[in-house]
């Protein structure tokens, strides 16, 4: 009987061992067959592309700017100028502004008004006597400034001045200021008034300015 019990106990122990081994083998097989989830692949990082700079478009060429120190074009006096020789009409005038003088070395830049010696010379505009002057080329001369001191009127080759004419005298259009002659470099056989207009510079120098053709201004209102 004892031997039977030992035998049965051995069977039970052996059965437990076999069961334990089989259970362990099954667990290991199950673990081996379970798929291992792989970690998700992170999305590729987006690389920022810098914006393409705009293509510079070359500006179309423009005309060169005028020089800063270029002389401005001369303007002209407003209002009609009186023909500055008594009795002379517009149809008797000749535009000699662009005629050459001095053997072709200089432009005339004035108008010659032919008249008999002693014919009254008249103020072409209101203004003031800026200078009574005698020179070799112009002879007996008068420089008159207009009321705004923008323009100078030049009367040359006079035979003599009006008796009351002085530097600084205020003039009215049509006042007698002198008389036609041939002083200076004018021909004694061709008395006339040499009449010129200049636009004065900022210094208001009576002997200096930008020449303006008197002919259109003397004939415009006639």
C-alpha cells in the first residue's frame, strides 16, 4: 500500500511538472507571436523656402536734369512799351537784335531806331533813372529801371539829356528824357537811338543783365 501511494504521488508530481512546462512554453510562444507595434514615424519637417526677391526692373532713361547753375530764360516786361522816339511808328522799326557788330564778333542785342538828330527820346515805361552814363561805344546814355527793378531799359547815342534829368528821377511812360544823336561809336551821318532791354540779375547791376529783344515788345500793341 505504501508503494502505491508513493507511485501515485510520483505521478501527480510528474503531471504538475509536465503541466508547468507546457504552460510556460505556451506563454513564451504567445509572447513571441504578438506583434510589436512600431512607433509612428514623425512627419518630415517642412523646410521653409525663402520668398524669391522681386526682379529689379531698370527704369527707363529720362532726360538729364538741367544744370543747377544754368541761367534761367529771360522773361519779358508785361504791358505795352512805348516806342521811345517821338513820331516813330511800328512799321518804321527794323529788328536788328541778332545783327552782328564789331566785324562779326558780337551780337547787337538791341534795336536801332533811326531818326533826325534832336528828335525827343521818350521813356518807354514807368520807372526810375538808375544811371546817367557816358561810354566810348554808347556815348551819352541812360539806364532806366522798371518799377519792379526786374528790367533795365538802355538808351544810347543821345545828343543831350532833358534839362531836368538826374540820377534817381522817377519817370512816367512818355516823359522826354533826352534827344536823338550820334555820340559814342555811332556814325555822325546816321543819328539814331540804340535801345536795349535787359532782365536784371539779383544784384540789380545797371550795366549787366540778360538781353531781351525789344522789337516784339515795341510792335505788339501797334
